[in-house]
C-alpha cells in the first residue's frame, strides 16, 4: 500500500515515510479508543436492567462500535515496522 506516491515521493522521501507512520498510528489509536468504548458500553449493558430503552440504545451503540472495531482490525497488519 503506497501513500502519497505521486509528486511527494521524489521531493520528500522522508516526509512520505512520516506521513505513512502518522496515518498508521492514528488509525491504531482510533481502533483502540473504539474498543475501550465498546468494553465500557458492554459492561454498562451487563449491569443495567434488561429490556429498558437505555439498555436497547446502549446495545445498538455497542453493536455499531464493535462492527467498526472488527472491520478496522483488518487493516492493522503489523505491530512494529
């Protein structure tokens, strides 16, 4: 996967690596924050009263966030470069 492979590659080769690294780091942090939020929402739903409006809304948000975390994990292939 090449980021910024056009005119920046010949002029700023180190800038290209830096942008790729920063984009990858940002993606991992967004994935991590969403996973932590899903854990918190899951715990809230486990201790809340079942069948209420709050329980259903938290459950739907949990489903959406977990779907994002799952799909986003497909693009995280390495821990270290």
